[in-house]
C-alpha cells in the first residue's frame, strides 16, 4: 500500500483553489461542525440525522475538509468516517463507562496539570481540537459547555507548579490539541517551560499532522525547533491517514530536528486486524514515524462501541512480534483505570523462551529469568 497521491475533494470543495486548500486557516475556518452541514455530505435517514443531532448536543462534531476528503462518506463503516462522525451509541449511557476512568482530575495539583509519574507530567493547555475524535479518551474535556480556550493565568499556574517540582524533567503539552493554540501563545508557554532549569525535555501530543497537516508550516516548525529537545507524538490509527500531505507534515517536523512518534488506539472496525495494523505500522516506518504505543481503548463514557477485548490486541501483537521489523512494533499498553498508570500487555514471552530450549542460559536454578 502506498501513500495516497492526493486527497479527493468532494462536493462543495471541488473548485477550491490550491492556495486555500493548503492554507490551514482556510481548513480550520471551513470545518464541518453542524448536522445541517453534515446532511449535505451524507445521505442518511431523518431518524439517523435526528440521532446525530442529539449526540452533538453533548459531544460536538468537527471535521476538517482535508480529513473529510479522505473518507468514503457513503460507507457508514468507513474506518476514517467512524472516527469523526457522530454515532448514537456515544450517548447510550446504559452501556457503562465513566467520564474519567484514569482519574486524571484527581491527579491534578493545579487545574489542567496531571502529575502521576515522578519525572513527567501532562499539561492540558486547551480543550479545542481541529477534529473531535469520537473515541477520544478525554471526551469529557470537550463536552458541550466545558471551558475551551485557557487563559494565560491558567497556564501560569501550571508553569509555577512545574517550577516548584525539581523532579519534573519532562512536560507533555497536550489537551485538546495544543496546535490549535495561537503561535504566540504556544511559543510563550513552551518558552516559559524551557526556562525552568530542571525541565530538560518537552513533548507535544497532537493529532494535527493527521487531521490538518497543512498546520505544520515553516513558521511553526521554526518556533518548535527553538524549544528543542522537543519530541512530538501524534496519532495515526489507519493506513489511509498516511497521505502525501500528512507525510510532508511529519517530514517537516523531522527536518526541524523533532523526532515524531505515533500513539495509535486499538479501535474496533478501524484497525483491529493484523492486516490493517501491519499496513499502518509499515506506512509509519516509511514516513520515518516511530510506532510508540498501541493503546487499549479505555472504558471512557461514550466510546464503548470502539473497544475490543484485550485478547484481540494480544493476538495482533503476537503476530507482529513474530513477523515484522522491530522498528515497526509499538508497545501495547493499558492505562489502568483508577489512575494507577500504564502497563504493557505482552503475549507471554516467558513461555516462548522456554520453548526454544535455551533454559540453561537464560534461567537460573530457581527458574527465574536472569
Ligand atoms: C501517559 C502519560 C504520561 C506519559 O507516559 P509515557 O510512558 O512517558 O509516554 C505522563 N503522564 C500521564 C498522566 C500519562 O497518562
Ligand atoms: S485530537 Fe486528541 S484530544 Fe482531540 S479529540 Fe482527538 S484524541 Fe481527543
């Protein structure tokens, strides 16, 4: 499978000049956000549209023309469509799931800053995203009526907290999507963190290269380059998201000296087969993006229909370990509900080592792995 040569623009966007299409401001301003707009793109029954209307009253809808152009909109199970189109299952609250299973809100010493591990923390700098992923594990942040853009004072409290915690050597700037902030605001925030002596490394978590790749401009790269060492984690979930445009966005970051890694979420109907996962990981390796994590989908309210069981993930991982290049294999992790942290999920490697008959070299007499 190769990168798609170009996105196919549908309907209303057929005649948009290249210079607009490749301008992120145009993409951002022309996001499809309402059901009446959606109605023009998909042919759905009035009942379905009415259901969607109910969903977006709780979880808003937003998708860029670029991402929309990658979708086969006529297919309701298109793996990109399901990541961004509202689904009535999101508001079936009888299924269970909780808004914040990782108890992030309880691990916040100051609002918006999650400090769970000794050496690193997460700063939730905004609740705005270019596209709202239906499977998002922080859906609670962008539910209707949540404060969206954060004030400087709010951000200053985080900076003060990090300054007072000498063990914090890495700050992960996340959200929402931090690349929806203004360049000036982002530059200011990263600069403030950079000026704290014990903060050695910054990390940005953003889906922008996947959903609005034209936002990765020379100017933005110049800003980010200034705050290195800076690592960038994005979220490709399906091989069709790897396009000429998203590849270019990653390439520009890499050329600015910013390593790009990927955190996928294991999603039912999107990437829960070995074949799709393998195509995704090979595609990432081709564009020099290192697969970092594959997340087990959390029991977050409104995402139940995306969850696979852990056995599905384990089987895919076993296949990957046996067959594909080590550089392509992410760690499959589960963030334990209750805020206890991430644990890797392995196919039992202990058993397979023993099967090879090398016990005498690898184990001591008490059968402990050395
Ligand atoms: C996931 C996460 C991190 C980052 O963990 P890594 O294993 O370094 O990627 C940091 N803080 C919190 C609260 C997290 O959930
Ligand atoms: S971009 Fe990230 S924070 Fe925003 S909706 Fe998607 S997964 Fe959630």
